[in-house]
C-alpha cells in the first residue's frame, strides 16, 4: 500500500489529502521516522496555503509519541512559522 501512495504522490504532489492519508497509514504501521519524513516532504511539495492542513494533523500526532523531545521540536518549528 505504501508504494501506491508514493506513486500517487509522484503524479499528484500538490494534493494535501494524499499526503495526510499516507502519513496516517504510516503512523498506523508505527513507522515513526517515515511518518515524520512524509510530513516534512509534504511541506516541501505543497504551497504555503496548504500547510495549515498538514500542521493540523502533524502537531497532534507528535504528542502521541513517547519521545517528547520530538514533539517539542515540531511545536517549536510550528511556532516559528505561525507566531
């Protein structure tokens, strides 16, 4: 299934819903590093006007992790961009 998401994103990299579905799928597979990579890649591929949709899922997801340092880094990054 992950390969299907990657192929879809090659064809439709400006679709935030695909990025979100892919990240949610990876998170459900407990693929923490890959999930973070996908969220970060989405920021590079989507226009700024779409970033808020990603942040709305990315920030809460980090609080579910056992590593609070990661959550602090992600929230700090969000606050730098959205004071």
